[in-house]
C-alpha cells in the first residue's frame, strides 16, 4: 500500500503550529529575549528569524524568485517574524494549487551552512515544512525550562481530529 500525504496537509500543520507560536510570542514578547543555544542562536528571536528565514528563502527558491538576504529578515517582534512566515506561505499556495507545477524538477541553490546543493522541488518543500516543525519542538522545550508552557497539542495527530 502506498500512502501519499498531501503537501497541503503538512503546510496546514506548519501554519497552525506557527499561529500558536505567534499568539504565545505576542502574549509574552519577553520570550524573544530568552537565551537560546539552538542552531547557534543567542536568543529565541534569532532562532525564530532562522525558522522564518528558511521558510521564506526556500519558498522563494521554489517560486523562482530572488532570495531575500538572510540578515535583512526582521526578528524584533512576533508580528515581524510571522509577517515573514506569511510571505513564505503566500508564495507556496499558488505552487501547490498549480497541477502543472513539476515537483520533481531539481534546482541548485546556495545554502548558508551546507554550501551549494541540488535537490528536487519536492525535497525542498518537505524540508521547508519539516524544518520549522523540528525547531518549534526544540523551542517548546526551551521555553518550558523558562517557565512558559505552550498550551496546545503540537502533534500532527491534533490537526484534524474530533474529540469524542
């Protein structure tokens, strides 16, 4: 049996998770200043910049648009961070809706840490979506150690279930 999970389902999970983090960071902006050692970030704000920068830059690659300079992506507020997230999603939605878009096409791109790479658009999309989720999980542990408790279920299972 072959099981294909639609990319739109993963995008929905990613966006739903981002919305919860946005709400928590708006309610507690002091979280952005917490020290952070994930991915060489000094603060949670810098980790959040990394999360949304990857989303935007990979979405721009998929859309054949010029990539934003990583250092110009703002991270001074939850609103600025999640505006970048929305920019990325606005690039992805039309691609996912285009039945003729060739997800198997390989593209070359320069990364900040891994050098020059070549990957299929499908691989890039899955990376973009799962990369954020992975860092959000790390962030959940970090904020809990500082006394902030995310109050939502983060598992994929909870994106589309009915409690009975």
